[in-house]
């Protein structure tokens, strides 16, 4: 991680802070977590760069996250300085914990600590057990009206599925299309030399509180609020091979509603009502929590979440 920060152009002080945060996150996960995992990603946004960490465990959870950030607090006889140090050194810090479920913690360290705007879109992917590469991907970019985003699931798993997903992401990033149906159609035409993929694209309009969604195949899309969910419609097919007439549908975003998109490596039996207060957290925290609890081990899995504000 420190080497990555150095390559991203972080100064010496900030690179050292990255190393401290990674060490503290790993130490806390080792001491307190069950089946813990850390994902480290390098981010770029224009001239800005960041190192992002997502720490996930399956228990036992923390009863008081505010107390856990207080210097000197300890639950297992350690100094208890880790969580407070992580929060202070980070540009963005968020955590969600449920007793018996575990904890998800996200940390983002921009090259300059003052860069602290929290993204309204967040996602996480992981490969199926035994694979080194993931055939599921997500991607997003900002449009004048709001975020555009896509989830893609390359057919099968392994390197060929990952290649199909990468080609779809490249197509998304290089097109000027700004409507979901046009994006999916462009991806469909652009990945014909791959084994194909399921694709879902959405455009969120925070001002008018609407989301437009278009999909080919079994990428799931939902507008979710509490125990209520509205499934967004896709057409049957495989992008890159065959697809019926691709069209987008519009959906209303009620207060506190969020957009959730995921591959079929995530079961659709989740409910936000099972996670009190989760929607008040960042999109990335929500995505990582759902991936941990609803992701299946026999397939690649990806969750993307978008919030209107």
C-alpha cells in the first residue's frame, strides 16, 4: 500500500500515513474480526488520487462504534488506539457494525487529506472461490444530471469472463452515450469478440429523484427503501451475442430510497430492513455489507449502490 501511494504521487508524510492506516486496519481485523478480509484499491479522479481500503469481517460486531473510536478504548486488552488513528488520518472514514453479523469499515486517503467529498456511488466485487480474477465488474462516471453506472457479469468465470467484463468496462468508458439504453447497446456491439456478458446500466437524477435503468441478461437492479423493493426490468439475452430490443425504464426514488445493482453471484433475498441505520452510511459501506451477507461462494459476485444524496 505504501508503494502504491508513492506511485500515485503521495508525498512522504501522506505515504507514511497510508502505511499507518493499513497497519491499524489489519491489526484491528486480526484482533477483533472473524473471517476478515481487506480490499485495497487505487483511485484516480482527474488529477486527484487516493488509496481506498475496505475491511470486512463476519463477527462478532461492535456494540458502540463511537466508543471504539475513542483513544484508549479496548475490548481485548490492547491499547485501543487503532480506530481513532484511522479516522483522524483518513480523508473519508465510515463503519457499520451489527452484533453477530460483523463489521464493515471503509477508509479513503486522498493525496491531500482535505479532499473529503464522499462519493454517492460505491461498489465491490470478488471472484468465486479458487479464482484469482473476477468476471464481474462495475464502473461509474458523473454526468451533468447525475451519476451513470454499470454492472457487468462476464459469462462463466475465470480469465475469459474477466476479459469480457473488462471489454464492457472499456466500452462504457469510451462512449459519449449518456442514456442507459444507448450505453447497453454500445456495450453489446463492442464485446462481440468476447464470450459475452450480462449488462445493466443506470442513470440517477438526484434533482428529479428518478433513476433510468436498462439491462440485458440477469443483472439485478432494485430501488430499495426499508423492507420495500422495486425490481428494475431487463431484457433477456447475452450482450455481445443476442439481445432483444434494448430499452430503458424510469423509476421514482422516494425519500431514503437507494439504487442497488448486483450480479447473479448475489442472492436477491436481502432486505435493507435487516440492517437498522445502514442506509445512512456511504454507498460503499452498503455495497460491502450486502456483498458479505448475500454473496454466494460458487460464483463471482458484485454489488453497486447509488444514493441520491
